[in-house]
């Protein structure tokens, strides 16, 4: 019993740290874009390539008898991986960073986290699920919370840049595709292997636009280097690794619920560290969206 409790505690710690690192990673990215003038295109390239290689190394270290190239042996799997890498991983990562770049990490994270509403809508439209009362309430919470977050209750003005909103919506939609399409690969291959290769492939695609070597590291000061390292390693690769590792000790329900810490962490860090202020109705909108995220997490994990 003691060992079981210790393993469960380990899982809780891993899930909380993983979700927190994701939230902090977005805020650190915000800081790098706004305060350190880091180019978003180069940052996305570096983030994907370095994190992808790191995850593949970890996978090989944990599975010495398995080949990291097993996913390439089947033509169908290879095609699916390329599609997932391009329209899932790359689009999710770039649109999220672009939303942060034009706005802030808190709003970008919240806009991305309403993706489950798009998923519900997709299944209803495809007639794979019936529209339930819960779905209607969730959609109402989304519309109300997002409206208040972006306008503070005013019908005549936006408090967030339109470009940030557009990229945030794209981020949510691409996360929807990412979530739905990934199951085709995850039923056959370990998640670390799938995500690792998806990051490497999408990073190589981004490399044509912003080569990772096209950066003068001599211009970096010590603090910027540390923030870059945190955003690339801790906020991406380690965050994913810890969160997936927690599934070894926790149920999917528990891990999903701990994942809701990410937007909360992004909001708190943005408010305290980056001094981003939210007006009263914006705060109400944030509360509504957080309630939505928690509700959807509970429903997802119990279904």
C-alpha cells in the first residue's frame, strides 16, 4: 500500500510539473518575443527540432531494443506521420506562438484550450454523436467567456489584437485536428516516438523558412540563453515527457484534470511576471473558460 501511494504521488508530481512547465513555457515565449526580440520563425524551428531530437533520444534510452525508425517501415504510417506533422504539430506550434507574439501567453493559451468545443462540434456535424444539453452549455460558456475575455463586455471594441485572436482560433482548430488524427498513430506506436518524429519533421519543414543555424548566438546574453533553454527544453520536451510519464501511475481521468493547470499557470505567470492586467469582465470570462476546461476534462475522462 505504501509503495502504491508513493507511485501515485510520483504520478501527481509529474503531471503537475508537466502541465505547469507547458504554461510557463508559453509565458517565457511571450517574454522572449516582446522583451528579447527573438524571431518567432527561428524560435519555432529551434523548439521543434531540438525538442524532437531530445524526445527520440529519451525514447531510445528507455527502449534499447526498439528502433526509432519503426514508424517508417509501413507506408501508411509514414504518410499519416507526415500529415500529422504538417497539419497537426507544425500548425499547432506555429499558430500558438504567433498568437502569443501578437497578443500574450494567457489569452493564446485560453483560445487554444477551447479546442474541445471544436471537437464536439465536429462529431455532431459528422453525426458521430448527438448534441446533448452538456454540449450546448459548454458552447454557451465558450462563447460567453471568450467574448468577455476579448472585449471586457464591450460590443464596440477588442482588447486583444485581431491577429492574436485569428492565430488563437487557428491554434484551437489545429489542436482539434492534432487530437483527432493522432489516434491513428498512437494506437500502433508509443506517444513519445510519434511526437518526437512529428517535431523533427515539422522542424525540418520550418527550417526551410528559418534555418536553425541562421542565428548569431554571440548576440545572446546569459539570461536570454537561459530563457531560450527553458522554453525549448523545459517548456516543450520535458513538459511532454513528464506529463506522458504520469500516465504510468495515474488514471487518464486524473492526468487530464491535472492538465488544466496549464492555462491557470499561464495566466498567473503573465499577470505576476509580465504585469499583464485583466479588467473585471475579462476576469469573469477567464473564470467561465476555466470552468469549461474543467467540465470538459471531467466529461472526457469519464466517457
